[in-house]
C-alpha cells in the first residue's frame, strides 16, 4: 500500500507540473518589452542569427584552404592470379621473335601512407581570407535590417492598439449618452410628453454605437493576434499593453527632422558591405591569372609476400618524398577573362544600386518629414474639432432638457461628435504611423 501511495503521488505531481506548464501565461508588456521579446523569438530574426553562424562555418572552410592537409591511405591486395608478362626470348637464350611468359610480383601486397599538401601561394585563397571579416559584417548588418523592420512593425501595431483604447472609451461614452437619452425619451413617451419616433430614433442610434463597438473590438482582437504572431508569442498567452500615448509624445522629434546620417540606416550599411564584397570578388578573379605554388610530401610503407602473413619483419619497405607544385595558367579558353569582366560589371551594378539607395533615403526622409508634419497638424485640428463638438453636444443637451431644443438637435450634435471623434482617432493612427516611419527613415528607431 505504501508503494502504491508513493506511485500515485508521483503521478499526481507529474500531471500537475505538466498542467501548469500548459497554462496560458499573462504578459504585461511595454513597447520596449515587445521589441525585446520579438528580437528573441521572431522566426526571421532567428534565421538571420543562424545566417551569421552559417557564414562563420563558411569562413572556417575558407581558412582551411590555407592550412596543411594530411590524408592517410591504405591498400590490401590479394593477387588471386598473378599477371603474366611476355619477355623477349633473347633474354633467356631463345631464338629472336620468341617470347617467354614470366610472372612478376607476389600474391599479397599491403601498403599505407600519409600525404601532406600545403598551399604556399594562391591568390584566390588569400583574397578569400581577406574577405572573411566583411562577410561576417554583411551578415550582421543584414540581421540589423531584419531587426529594424521587426521593430517598425511592432511599434506600429502596438501603438495603434494603444490608440484603440481611446476609441473604445469614446464609444463607451457615446453608448452611455445614448442610453441616458433613450431613458429620458422613453419616460417622456410613457407620460405623454414625447413620441414613439423619438424613442425609436434614439434606439437606432444606440444600436449603431454598440455595433460599431463590436466591430472595433473585433479589429482590436485581430491586432493582438497579429502582434503576438509578430513577436513569436504563443496565441494562447495573454498580452497586456502597459504603455500610454499622448499628443505630446507624438510631437517629440519634430525639431530634429533636418539632421540625419546615412550610416544610421542598417540598409545603407548592408549596401556598403555589398560593395566591398563585390570588390573582393573582382580582386579574386584578377588573382586567377597569377601562378600558384604548393608543397607536397608523402611517406609510405609497403609489404609484399607469397604468404598471407606479410606483416612479419623483413618484408616491409618504406619511401618518402617532398616536392613543390607550381601551376602557371597559360590559356583556358578566355574563361578567366570572362569571369573578371563579369565581376567588374556586377561591381558597377552594385555601386549604381548603392548610389540609388542614397537618393532613395533622401527622398524617403523628405516624404517622412512632410507626412509627420502634416499628421501632427491634422491631429491638432481634429482634437480641436472634438472639443468643439463636445461643447455643441453639451449645449444641445441642456436646451433639450430645458425644453428649448428638439431631439433632432441633440441627435445631430451626437452624430457630429461621433464623426469628430472618429476623425480624431484616425488622425492619431496616421500620426503614429508617420512618427514611426520618420524615425525609421532617419535611422532613429530604437
């Protein structure tokens, strides 16, 4: 019984731990927390990190070309039937024109040896060694490009979801107003001071706000799904956004739009590395016309005999040699010349793309600055419109409650307020996008 109880207890502990491990986690993340989480778990970032490791292994392969190469070999032969050779009969006192069959060799042959090869001079190998660091730089800067794109998208989704909280608050306030108005109109209609059409009109307005809220909530849910997927978070986990966003935060950086540095852009750094790699490629093909020199060495032992036991003393013979191998390219059908000219043309293409990238960055920054300014101006205007619409609605409500205004006045004021709020939310969305695009364009996205 004691053994049974212990076994059951162990099973219960294992099941409890497994169940706990499967429970959804709750993450309360700021935007920076999302960035850090995404840079650890996003699949594109993971693959970019693996690309660096792949390049490191490729560099090891290039390094190996300049290191000594040792190869061992062994051979065992059983001459089941020793080959026969024909020798001139004159060697054995026979008439000219005759041949005597003779067998040379032994039944068993065993050999083994070690061969050494060392590159002393090979231009292509040396250029490959020089390009190793640039190859790693290229991979690391490509990683930075991937990270910047991930950051840009995370910020956009995150802060649009933050703005959506304000949109929900506005819809809740409109729903509350509509419910209050419906309550008043229903009471007036029951007491003979109002008409059913007023109650119906208010009910329709309330239903419209509630439907719009459901639609916005669905869009927000999809935004959370997209953000979790982007940062590599399991969909079963819950994500709570802790950052807030104000108009003042969106306006930060407006005075710095004239200052930027190409080197801050990760894609510019990748383009620089690409040009450098292409220059190494041209250099590699130039060295293909230069002779190569290598050291070759060999040490071997062999054993022979007609008995199977050829390993006994006295039947082994050794040999060794050292040599230099010089290879001078003379003519190869002009293939090396074609490769060199092709590499030069590709370098010219890469330099053209590099120059075009600088123009593209200049153009992108000018557009980003313009969109940023325009978005902030629009945001300020729409905020003023919301304040004005709220004032109009408040006045219409007071007049309606005092009997000096009609339901149509308050309904129109409510509709105008709703439009102003929607425009303000859209302006905030646009300002968020414009601000992030501006930071990305100027290389200031952290």
